[in-house]
C-alpha cells in the first residue's frame, strides 16, 4: 500500500485488511512524502499490530516508484495491492489466495468493485471474468487495487529503464514519466504479452472510494500519456493496426464536455 495524504481514509483501509478472514500476512505501507497526519497514523498502527510494516519515502515519488520499492521487501508467494482510501471486503484475501492456490495457470486475479463516496454507494463495475488480449482495447480489464499477483510471475516483469538519463534496474512498474498514471495498464499488457493471464471474480471484493464527479476533473495531459501506453501495449499484443482507433480513445473522451462525460459514465457504471 502506497499512502499519500490519506489521513482521513487510511484507518478504514487498514482496518479492512487487519480484519480479513485470512490472517497470515504482512501489510507493507509506504508513506509517499505526505504532509498531513498519514505518517503518524501508519506508525500508530504498526505499533499496535506487528503485521503492519511502516516505510517512508524522503519525498513524494509517485505510485510506481513507491510500489517498486515495496515489492523489493516482499518475499511471500503472493503480493496483493491496496490503496489508502479503499476498503477490502473481509474475505478478499482468503478468496484470492485460495483461487491462485487451486489455479496455477493464472498469474494474477482481481475482482469487480463497488464505487462509493461520502453519500454512499453509487455504482458497480464488473470486469471480464477471463480477460484476453482484446479486452485491453476499450478499457483496462483489471481494477488495480483489487489485484493479487503470484510473486514469481510479477518478478519476471523486471525491466531496465532510463530515468532522467540514469539507467535504473529492477523496475517492475514503469517509472517513466511518459507513462503518466497508467502504470498498472502498462504492466498488465506487458504481462499478457509474455503469455501470462489473469482472472476477475465477478463479485466485488473491494469498495472503491471515488467521488462520482471526480471523473470529470482528471487532467487532460494524462490522456496523451494513456494514448502512448495504449499504442506501445497494443503493439506488443499484436492489436495493431485494428486497435488504432482505441489508441486515441482517452484523448477523444478528454475533449467531451465534463457534464456529458459524467452522464456517459453513469450509464456505463450501473
């Protein structure tokens, strides 16, 4: 779990992990240079429960850098993702571990999500149960904070990246600034290009905190980053040239007026 300025929501997220029906785990939480009370809150939880392991970045580094750092500490058969503002259902870890234990052909598994904000639940998104490469065309077929990886599969995804003219080894999530906020989408497509595959529970195992209007406020500059990630990923998945129209989809959506985007989203997320 990467945590950045999430003092108001972090306790709920940590409690949802500590109260899992599966109890044999370590929860690594890295404070990514927060300026609110996030640091002291994580420390307090770590003092109360030895399953919480506290780490801290000297400055705000972003999610990809934080996750790469956290992965280096993990020596368990499975690695689960979690964000500091979401809530895991009590049986999330148990169901995902049991699934991966009994289905060695899968490298990762996620689930559907229920969206909620301060007014309550407002939508649900069910992802393809057995995503194939074509499912990457329209949207990311996995909800990142619901994912549990098979560690051996994840560690096969290390790459060499040149960051600020410095070669950086053992990068799993891309730290290239040109990736924008699509580090999960980029990783999943890279995994599939290597012949790996994932599964999605059709029931929500995570409550995804998001203001129903937040979708309309996302910065337009990130649409170009996603378009670039799509082009490179689709090329690796042999989805071009047919997939070219989907490459520019995020830019097209970014040009739609916010109110119309919100209406379209409400129709998509029932």
